């Protein structure tokens, strides 16, 4: 199994119907992104993070808020600047 094989599984966890699963997965978003290339993180993880930022569960949003700033260095300066424009 390659690292890239884990990406779809992690994305499924981030998009799971259960808030408890979202919370656990969101709390590991930075750590998971650190083991991926910035490109993979941007393509697969960042869209899920954006979705979770408006999740109906305050606990999901709170778990995400506690790790989201740690993603900035992972994504890189060039990426951050392009995201600020959106």
C-alpha cells in the first residue's frame, strides 16, 4: 500500500455522516497533510477542510479550528497567497 492509497480513505472519514468521525478526522488534518505533498493536500484535503469549516456541529468546527493554522506551513507560502485571493 502506498501513501496515496490512504488519501481516499481519509477523505471518506472527513466526509462521513457521523459528527464523531468528522471530529476525529478533522483533529488530524494537519498531521495527515504533513505526510502528503502540498499538491495532494490542496487537491484532496483542503476541499474537505473548507466543507467542515461550515459543518452544523460546533464540535467539528472546534476540532478543525484547533488544527487549521498548522496547515498553513504545510501548504506553502505560494499556496497560501493564492488561497487568500479566493
